[in-house]
C-alpha cells in the first residue's frame, strides 16, 4: 500500500513539474514580446527597449533642436534607463506565478527520508545592484574600485615574462 502511495505521489509531482515547464515556456514567449518606452524632456526624446533592455527605437519629437548635443545625449540615456527599468518590472511581474508555484512544490527533503536540506548551500546569491552611472563618474568609481596596483601579482603563470 505504501509503495502505491509513493508511486501516486511521484506521478503527481511529475505532472506538476510538466505543468510548471509548460507555464514557464509560455511565460518566456510572452516575456520575449515585451517592450517598454519612456519619454523625457517634454516629449522631445522617446526610447523603446525590448525585453532584454536593448534599445530598439529612438525618436526625437518637435523641439529637439532646442536641446544641445549634451542635453540630447543625457535625455536618450535617461529615457533608455527608464524604459529598461519598466520592462524589467513587467518581466518580473509576468514571471511571478513561476516563483509562487515553485514555493508550492515539495522539496527533496519532503520526498526522501533522511535527505539533508541543501537549499541554503545551493541558493543562488542575490545579484548586486548594477550602476547606471556613466563611465568615469564618482558613483561608478566608488561602486567598482580599481584593483590595487601594489598588490602582488601571481607568479609562475603561462603569461609570466619568465616563460
């Protein structure tokens, strides 16, 4: 009787897994179709990005000639960053059901008696926040300090001048 119950539980888990994979595939298709646009500087600059945050269109509206090149460059960057943030938010919102379903699924420790819980050891660490500051800015330099020039270099590698 216990063996039949285990088979039934496993069949249910596999069925849930198949359904989850079907859902993920469909959500990935929907995500791939996402775009977002942002408009700045009084509707003079509009940038559209795809689901990966890649700029796919840049439009300049009437009055763009009132801005100098530096202002236009900053406006394009600002609009691209806003559009990328929006498409990332919408992607995360779209994929939320996958996270909810994953939390509902049983863990290996629930299925296999005596199995150690490795979820903490195998957890992917949170990604650091990526700077949107331009190259050479104080914010970027503070977030990504240059390696110490005085630090000892590894010796005996294939690129060592002694080779």
